[in-house]
């Protein structure tokens, strides 16, 4: 390529000089039989490329006052040439127009799909959104206060043993309530939400949780929960039963029945475990339900007044009104394991598959 020497450094004549180079590059790209690799060598080659020659002849040789104007145009030219090379594709994907072989198979664009856990979580959340619930989120690295203390797990209380977790190292200098850990459940987001909002409140909280559990076919140290919280005046246990019964029917099908058993959680009183009639045998008894006809699915209960008190106390510390008046308001909460539900729904026998990243497993959900 012929690179004339620059003598006139006005913007107009610089523009013209660069435009001439540009149109030569464009013509090469557009020509039939265009070879991207050859073009790259010719234009961008470090030692012999046209751009290197232009840089030597125009930029390096320019008088100091013209360097800025030339430099800007040079950079723009370089970007344009790199851009046309990128959009022209590689030599393999842009055959010469004359030699285009329409009988070759096309290159399929494969669509991604949601991970089965993400899909299950979204479906559960959707059931509650259709009942007017909104969605809340919170951090996975949580303080001892939100994960335990405010939820009525006092320091050293044995209830903490049921949710052993992984803690952030080297925090011995901090007061216990400020120490950071991986949250063991989504319940701390109940507290965070009540600090931000006054009642009434209807929330579902999907998210990842962590426990110091050894991995086996049904346990993973990382898993997922969907939490629910409903707080208003006159919320009763029958509201809790009706809501969860409806949700289970909406999710698993209208033939599903629910039953509630007494249970214990520090932050609900009374507490219950909820079972659904076995979705595999319809309640007759099979291997999946260990011949009982029922499958245990979630924990729930009425919000313990101690939780409202903890929220009020913290709200005062934050300069907010203590609006969770336990004489006027009540609420229910529930929490369910997403992984177990996804495993039931898709017939997955080992929870580890959900975290393996194994394409042979994941492709089955495409
Ligand atoms: N957070 C409890 C758990 O992880 C579940 C739960 C949530 C129970 C809300 C009652 C109310 O075990």
C-alpha cells in the first residue's frame, strides 16, 4: 500500500488522508474471496502491517503540535479495522462468496435452560406471588444476630446445634452478635424485612443456605430454601393452614392433601411440620413414602412474640418506631427445602447431582 507523506496538518486534510486508508481496508474486506487471516497479517502485523507503517510515517514523524490530532484518528482507524475483522469472522466461517456451500450443515445456536433448582424455586415463588406475596432477598454471609440471636436462639442454646454452620475466620475480637457466618436458613431475612417494613407484610424469600453437614445422597452442605412470612392483625393458625394447603395443591396438583404435626423451632410458637399425601402413590403407601402414604415437606408456625420483640428492640436502635405491637399483630412463617422438592418432582436420587455441573445430568432438563 502506498502511504503518502503528510504535509498539511489541518483537520480536514488529516480526515481525508485517514478516510483514504479506511476505504482501502473496507474494499479488501468486502471483496469476494476475502481471507481474514491474510487481512489481519497485512493490516495488523506488528512488523510489516499497514497500521505499523502508518504509525511510523504519520504519527512518529509528525510535528509535536499535530501529534494529538493524528493520534486520535489513528486510534479510531485501528478500532475500525479490528472491528471489521471481528465482524467478518474467521477465514473458516466466511467462505468466498463464489464458493459458498449451502449443503454444509448449519451451526446450531444452543439455548440455555434454567437449572432445575432455579426453575423449582421460581415455581414455588410463583405460587405465592399469585396469592399477593412479594419477594424478599438477603445476604448469604450473615451475622450471628440475624441468623440466630434475633430468631430466639440465645448464645450457647442447644437449639443452635441443629444448625451448625461454617463461620468466617478470625473474628474472635468481635462481639458474638456481629460475627459473620454462612446463613443456615433464610429466616434471617424475616428479621431484615421487618426492620425495613411496617406491617402488614407478605413475603417469600428464596435463597441459598449453608450447613456443616457431611454430603450424602440426601444432604449437601449447600442447599436452597423458600421462606415465607405473613404479618398483619388477626393472623391465625388457620390462615397458615389454609395458605399452605392451597400452595401445596397449586404446586403438586389439587389431589394433594396436607397434615400438620407439632414440632419445634425457636422462632415460631406453636410450630408444626407439614406433610403432604405421597405424590407417587396417592397415599396408599409405596417405597418413596416409606409405606406411610405421607411425605414431610416443610416447617412452619406462628411467629414467636420474642421475635417481634427482637425486631422492635433493633428498630429502636436504628431510630425506627417499634411497630410490631404483639398485642395487635400476629403472623405466621414457613420454610421449605427446594432441593428435596426438586428431587421429588424430577425423580433425582442423589442431591449431589444438582451441584455437580455434569452436563450429562443437566442436559436432561433442556
Ligand atoms: N428456618 C427453619 C429451618 O431451616 C424452617 C422454618 C422457617 C420453620 C420458618 C418455621 C418457620 O429449619
